C-alpha cells in the first residue's frame, strides 16, 4: 500500500569539537521524500547523522522533529536512541549473523509492534524482493542482498524517520545499480521521510529531492537537488569536474534493434543505452556532466552524436584564472550546463539570450542511469 509522505518540520543545531574537527551545523527545513546530506568525506555527515539518531550525546544544540524535541542541551534534555522513532541503516548492514533473513525481520517486528505505524511484514518482503532470501543467513548473501535485508529490518522497526548512512559505499557499481530502485521508492511506498548520507554525486542525483551540502563541519547550502548540483559556487565541494545538471525525461520506447531507450525531454527526443527495466511512460532522471556537453551555433550535420537539443543561453560565467567558462542553456523549464573554453565563447559569439544547439553523446549516459 502506497502511503503519503507529507513534509515534517525538522530543525537541528549541532556544535561539537573532537580530535581537531569542529562541527557547527544549523538546519531548519521540512523533510519530505529523500533529503540528501551531501559533501566530501570527512565533512561531518556521519557525525551529524549520529547526533540526529541519538548515538552521539556530546553535542551542544538541539534536535526537533515534527512536534517532538529529541535533544536540547540548554534544557539538559536528551532522548536516548531507543526511544526515538528513528531507523538507521549503516554501511555494513549490521545483521544478526545467527539468524536467518526471516529471523532478522521477525526480531524487529516483535520489538516494534507497540509503535504506531502501518508497515507490515508482507509489504516489506514484497517491496524489497526478500522472499527468495528468507531462509538464508547473512553470510550467504551478496553485499546488495545484505543491504536490502538491513533496510527491511530497519523498516520493521516502524520508524517515523529513516537515516541511511552511505548504505551503498561498500558496493560495486553493478550492486549499487541493483539496489537504487528500491531506495528510490522508499518514501512513497512507506510514507517515511529519509535523510540519505553520501559523498557520491551520482547517488544524490538519482535519489534526492532536496540536498543539504555539508563541508568542513558547516552547512553550505540547502535546496532542491537540481539547483544545488548546478550551483557554481559549490564546485569546491561537489568537484569542478562533477559540475552538471539534472534532466527529467519520459520513456517513449525501448528500441530492441539498436538497444536504445528512447525518451522525450519536453518535446525534444533523447536516447540512451537501453535500460530494459524502464517502462514506457516512466520518468527518468539523468545527470549530464558539463564536460560532456558540446555547443554549436548552427545545426550540426554528419555527426555521430544522437542527442541534439535546442536551447537558449541563460548565462555565461567565465573563469578568468582558467581557460574555461560555464555556459547555462535553458531547455524550456529545464537547463543544461556546458564547460567550454573562453576562446570558444568568443569565436562562436556566444551571448546570453542567443539560440544554441547542445550536443550530448548517448555514451555519456551510464547504462544503469548513474551518470
């Protein structure tokens, strides 16, 4: 049963110094769907998550979720982790090795039946495809299977807030691609807002609606995922060569002859290497890196690039200390970014408001949608 996941007010002020690291983070937002806590390794993401979960009690500040106060250092109030309706999934899953998959799920189910909540065991097993694994023990599972079971066990604690601490970091690219569809459907299926910690931009691009950027213990920005991944001023955090944009397109066909997935991007055709799991009509989120976009001022002919999108130049940000400029192109309601040389900007006569053709190689889209 699909459940609504309405916005829940959330506030966290966390100040903590340890081992030469200084965390001083302030968040005041509403949680709905998946909110990414994103930034480089060592920036304080996991520490902040532990403070929210109640696993770290040394911080000054407060944690508030909905109408409940879980911590407030000024009042010397601290709700222990087992009394907070929070479910946490860590990198290693932390399953009970002596129990089968079914035993792990039933353990959480028995301990949480007194919590208010409509999550039932059958739905969890079905939505996470756990039926074939129920009689197996954790040491016989693959990394991706273990994380699905860990996720299922955490859901059976019937939390009101789900915290995922880099759950894919120990998996290879193929296993990540296998588990991402399950993570995407969590908030809608179970009606639980999720905070997802990661330093991997491809995971954030696929999963998050909102992004909180945290670096060096400080919150650098909060906003919609499309906006946060486009912001040039955050490039020192996100990585200059990861600069890009998110596009949403609808699947129009699966071309078996050429092994391509065909899409519609606001009336313009787009193709990518086939992802058979996508259904016609489904919305796909694609991340296009600025370095993979080429610009032309006349219609390109006789080229191998299949994706040629017509747009209007929205902005040009020249980097005077480098050879490059960042060009933003408007595609009706969506935008692309291109990283080109400043010489190319001058030679082509590019200017704000001018029409331009953007070229994106189909090969730049990863087959599993992780661009």
